């Protein structure tokens, strides 16, 4: 009789636990909506190292200590890089051609526009030019950089400083605003 009561008590506990387990069912959509309402990321990656490929060829690498994925936003899904970002683009036979580094970044998936802030440095390894600024916007579709902040552009023979600029992703064909410095030109 004592054994029967123990078995019965354990069975009731197991049934009660099973009912509670199956009564807590949230759909994926409910979880996403909850995370969106609380402004929480749907995913988090530490020490992320992402390689982008096109037709089997590596086109770029993204390295970051922390990636927060807010792709659960319906209107404006984005990724946040609160501890900095380093992007290496490869163009010339697998050699790194352009490197982008910044202390903070936001990348919007729908528009393919990224904002990079804090000690932003873009280096073109091919022609040995370097751009330094505090903030820039990068249109990944058109491969174009824009900033209204102070900048310094170092070329082999020139150092250009100013406030506001636009240029292609490889730092060529730039439009510099409010510039100062010594610039070498061809007649």
C-alpha cells in the first residue's frame, strides 16, 4: 500500500509537470513581438567573424567583438555593433584593398546603409590613401561614403582637411567641402 501511494504521488507530479510544460507555448511571432516591444535584440554574437562570398570568391570580411541582431523590426531591421567594427574588402586578386574601422556602427538591412561612428578610419591599401573622421554614412548599394563631420584625407602627395565630404568606397573621386591644406593638382 505504501508503494502504491508513492507511485501515485510521483505519477500525479509528472502529469502536473507535463501539463504545465505544454501549457506554456509561445509562437515564434509572439516571441519576436515581445523582443521588439522591449527593444531587445533577437540575437547576439560575441567575437563575430563573418566572411562574405560571391561566386565562391571572398569579397569581404566583417570582424566585431559584439553584434546585436535587431532583424525582428518590421519597418527598419538593423544590426548594431556597439563595441566597434572592422570590415576588410577584397578586390585585387584576394588582396585587401579597403579596410574600414570604427568604434560603433549601425547597419540597416532594407536600405543597405550603414552609419559608422567614433575614430572612423578608411584605408585604401592599393593607392595608400587614408580617410579619418568621426562619423560617416556608407551606401553599400552604390559603394559611396558621405559625411558632414570634420575629416582628414591623406593621399601620397596630399593631406586634405575639411568639414564634409563624399567619395567612392575606394576613396577615389572625392568631393571635399570646406577644405584646407596643400593639394597637388595637374594643369
